[in-house]
C-alpha cells in the first residue's frame, strides 16, 4: 500500500529518534535517583505542581507530564549535561557508574604513609585519597567504590530490509518492529527501569542523603562515559547483575543492564547525627604523633592527589595512571577531538568519544590546573582537577578541540551544597574518571544483553497466550517524524486512547505522524 | 486477544499490614490524583476486610482491559471489557502470636518485653520488606519478558491503561467464581500451576 511505503520511509528516522530519547530518558531516570545534589532541590516537597483539577493535599507532588515515553521526572541537570554525546550517536554504549564515597573511619594517621594512603587499588576499584583542607587538623582518608554500573547500549545488526522498498515480506517485517511498537516497548522498559532504580540498595543511600541535612559518613557521585575499565572477576563476583529484556528493533536492539552491589545498605547505618568540627589532637604531623611522619603542607609529591584549597598541580587520577605501568592510560592524542580518536598506544585502548563526566558531591572552588587547557573545556574550577577520560588534561599543551566541546561532555560541577548542611569535607571529593580504556571484546561481552534474569527468582505462574493473531496488528498510531513530541501530543489529544479498530490512519499514542512531515527531509535525524 | 496472567508470590504479613507506610524507601505514590484516590479506597477496603477476617488468605486482582464494543444491548448497558493482563496478588495475613506467655523458659533471665516486641516487630518488618522486594522484582521480570500483548500506550494525561481492582478472600463463596468468570471473559487462557 502506498501509505505503507510512506510510513516505512519515516520508520528509520522515527526509530532513531526513539532510541536517542531512550538513552536520554534512561540516564535521567538513573541520575535522578542517584544524584543527591541536584535532586535535593526538588525533593523538599514544597514544590508542588498540582493539576488544576486536583484538590489534593500538598503531600503529593505532581510533575508536568514529560512528553517522551509518558514519564514525568524531576529536573536533573546532571542528566541533561551528560547526554549530548549520545544524542549525536547512540551507537556507543552509555555507562553510568554510581560511586559511593566514604570517609574512612579506620584510618590510622600514625601508621599511614602518604603513598600508602594514596595508592589506587586498581583491582578493587577502590581508591583512597588524602583529603587535606585548609584546616590542617582534619586529615582524613576518603574511599570511593563503584556500587552500581548501568549500561545502556544499542546493539546494531544488519537491517534485513531497510527502507521497506516493495515486497510484502518487507513491509511485514517492518510492521513487526514498527516505531509505535518500539515506542511502546521502550516505554515499558523505562518504567521497569524507574522501578528498579528504586529497588536497588543504592537508592536507600540516596534517600538518606537527600532527606537528611546532617553530616554523614558517605556521599554519592556518578560518572558517565562510553567506556570504562571493566571489573575484575573478583569484583564482579561481589556484584549482582540484573538484565532487562532487550527491546528489538529492525536494525538492532536496545539493551539495558546493571551490575550492583547488594551489600551496601549497612553504610547508611553510620551515625548521621550532626558532628561538630573537632580537633584531632594526634593527627599526623602534630607533636603528639610521630614527628617523622609528617605530611607536607606544600605541594604533594607526584602520584599523590591534592585536594587542598591551595590548588593542585596534577589531577590525581592522571598522576596515578602515570605511575601505573603498562595497564595505565596512554597519553591522549591531540586528535581526541574526533569522536573516535585513538590513542598512541601500546595497548589498543581507545579514548572514549566523550569525556567522562565526573559529578562530584562538592562544589568548593579550586584553582585551575596550570598545565592544561582544561579550563576552556570545563568552566567549573572543580573539574579542572579531575579530568575525565577526557585526556587532554593529562598532557600539557593539549588543546581540547571544539568537537569535544560540541559533544558537551564537559563535566559540570555540582552546585554548592552548603545549604544542605554537608560539610566542607565532602567538597573536595573528586571522582576521578575511569581511565580511558576500551575493554576488550570479551569483557564487553560480559555486558551484553542477556534475556536471563539473575535476580532472586520467585515462582510465577503464567498463562501463556493462545497466539498472537492480534498482537502484531498495528494500532493506528501516527508516527511523527517531527522532532518535537509536544506537537504530536497536541494533535492527538482529541483522539481516543483505544480506537475501536486498529487503524493505521489513526493514532492512539503520543506519536503522531503528520503526513506532511513524512515528506520533509529536514526533519530526519542524521547521525 | 490473549491475556497474560501472573500469580505473584504470596506475601505473608503478621498482623494487619500498615497501609501507605514507606517500605524500605520504596515510593508508593502513584502521582495522579484520581488514581491515588481509587487505589486508596481499595486499600482501605482491603484493610477493613483483613481486620474483619483475620487469618484468611486474601487476593487482590489487578486487571488491565480494553473497552470493546461500546454499543449497549437490550439487556445491559455494560460495555465489554477485554482483559489483556491480570495480576493476582496473594496476601496472607496471620494474627501474630502473643510473644509473652505465663511462664518463661528462663526464669532467671530478665527480658524487657518492650524491647522483645520491638525486635520482633523489626524482624517481621524486615522479612516482609524482603518478600515485597522479591515480588517487585518478579513483577519487573514479568513486565519485561512479556510486552507484545500490551495495547498501544494510551494518549492520556493519566498514568495508566484502564484497570480495575478486585479484592477477594478465601472465605468468599465467589472467590473461585470470580476468577473463573474472568477467565471465561478473557478467552480461556491456559493456567499454569
């Protein structure tokens, strides 16, 4: 049918748009429930946007309905800042690491040497660094641990019949994975994701953080990148995997999975009562401690992170990597600007197309690193110390290209959280980026989407369907190739939600196909 | 049209469940006024039922449907509902046993009754939360595995497909009949035990 051909021509563009928005929405869902410093502004409960017809109490919070996937979410600038790269190309996986930053209470200043305190434990993905502020009486060791790793990726495959030119079998194949089907399944998948992020142990930590204005022993940060260092076998053994059933498209499938630690709930049991600043009389360097074990008050030796307000000379992640040998990070190449730049390598590591955005739970301004042009890339002084897998910071003189800026993967500092009562202690926490390593195929295969569910199983009695004689029928959804879904919804508002008959010429979903739009080449997405 | 039915793992609660109480920071808001009101009414109804009939197995059935054939007939104005998904939530409320008997096995041990009751309550709550979490994951698993039967997403400002909630208990004479009736309406799906 002619209409089929018309619809078929717009299908790839619409599918691409859905996939792109899926990445954005999934990132939003994850960060909204893991990024306390942005969410806390919206969590007060005072922001009540009630619908005009409601007369509910102020205890309910109603948000404007988000047009995409019918899923309204709170504002999350962290998600918006990180998604631009994947808007341009969703072929790269999106890896979101949720990092738990803890203040170590077992640190013994008398027995801890600077180097020991600063060595990054590569195998355990735990990093320890010395946090020294202006207040020289407070020397503490912070540790960070990846407690969750979310992977969103689109596995592409050869399209069997792209363009749908002629042939009954071709059009049938398109109909089985048409845009509205993809949209529907993506919507369901995102809702599952929404629930899952709130069921995992990290959510409890998040809730404790945003609900309590008191000083705690931990904090949450996150990193968004396209490539990360894979976990070791030991680490992965400590984590559990949850794999969502992929959503098939005509040319691939959308995959979503998470690796998470299930044994972090005890972190929040740390006392959260207000802690008044107190002097540690036997801090390292005090007369009461071993006079030989003094920490330098000036610039730290190479290989040590500096979180002093006095500024850093190096980002600690860079220094550590430099000190690490062969598995370390190769020097960035000036061609990093390219989305698929490659390093000069001994190993086939590849610089991620986008910088890892490290969002830190602090906002204390710090001096820029002198030996980098990172400043122009990262307006926030915080991130001048923490280069991401955006490698330009590692080598002096490297210019960050405009292409990188274009990808808008610049880390953006988290707004000041002093209002929330979190002490300066956490302001200097830096989440160094993961090294710009590209995992090997085999390790990437670990993250491939499997339909098996490894979560604790329960008995599920299901009634299997008779068949799918009607399941595959189109439901008359008009797909709009217009990039603005709002426009689509306004057109479809007068339509019934459930048409009596499945009619391709009508629509019942948020997507509306305007036949004029289908012929508009300008509305097509290009990758 | 096929109907997917899911029997969720039975939840056992000692004593009447506390409605609307946050369980392990799991947000239990729906976000829509009308749906919240409807759900709260059903919850209240369920609580009343449990309190009146303790030690009974109760079942909540959440059914999603499509409206078919709106034409009224001579005998009824009911519109035909075609159920495409049904969830059976089994809740078993057990009257919690008294924790203190007349004699103690350890007369020399002084037990603070308040602490013991509080600890037991916490233990029960923890167990219930764990079961609830397990059931929620079960729901997620099912939702993810079965998507083809779901109708197109309605373009409503609300949050959901049309649905209905029915509550029944093992003491009801219509307990089984209600289920059978739905099964007949949905076209004889095959029940797996």
